[in-house]
C-alpha cells in the first residue's frame, strides 16, 4: 500500500487529517480546502473479439512467454472508452465496434484498478507496433488454455467464458 500523502499536490503545504463526508479520516489541505485521497493507477484490459465473435486475440509482450490480454494505463483526463480506442490504435491499428463491461479487480503489486472490457473489433487485420511481440487470433478454447495462469487476465477471461456458456 502507498503511504498517505504528506504534502498537498497543488500547493505543496503540509496536509492535516480531517473527517470527510463519509466520516473517514482523510488527508486535507487547509489552504486549498480539498481532501486528498491516496493515489492509485487505473488501467483497462480487453477481451478482443473478431467481428463474428468466434475468435479472441491474445498477445505476447515484453519478451515474456505467456499470452495475455491487451491492456494499458488510463491517462489523466481520459475516460476508459477513450483509453480503449487509443491503446487499440497505438498497439494494433484496430478499431472497436462495441465495448461492454466485463469485470474489475484491484492489482496490489502496482496499485492499479484494472477494468476489463469485452471489445468487438471492426476487423481481424492486426498491425502490431513494437510493444507487441506476437498477436494471435484463437478459439475461445485455446485462449482458455494459453492465457497466463494465475493472472488477472485469466480471471477476466474465465468470467467471460463462463457467461458465454450460460448464454449471456
Ligand atoms: Zn493545498
């Protein structure tokens, strides 16, 4: 966990503690009169489907051996949908046709709230940039076998496949 902020991110003065509207003791700047909650990162990850929704795209990155989901950090000022469109274009030159929420989880090691979406793409044609070692279309069954074990990606994928099985 991150330590509480000691100084105001706006004016740099020392922070005090004050009860917020939910009666939690939170860092507070007397000068700016603002509460300052602990910072954390937000990232999106994506289950990418082809236009006919019968194949799934997994990638290998950073010289690692396992397949994973395409993911990226949300920039300050950006919403999650904008982040999805930007990441898809930057990394794979792909466009999203439909974006649906799937699941979310907090990833403690990097202090990141991961939000997972099911994204249907307009094309299967992938032009990956140098952040991607390999991008591969595969059946749902193979994706289930090849996704990195014990990862958040696996958790998100299993939830998607389970709901698919139940006809949602
Ligand atoms: Zn301040």
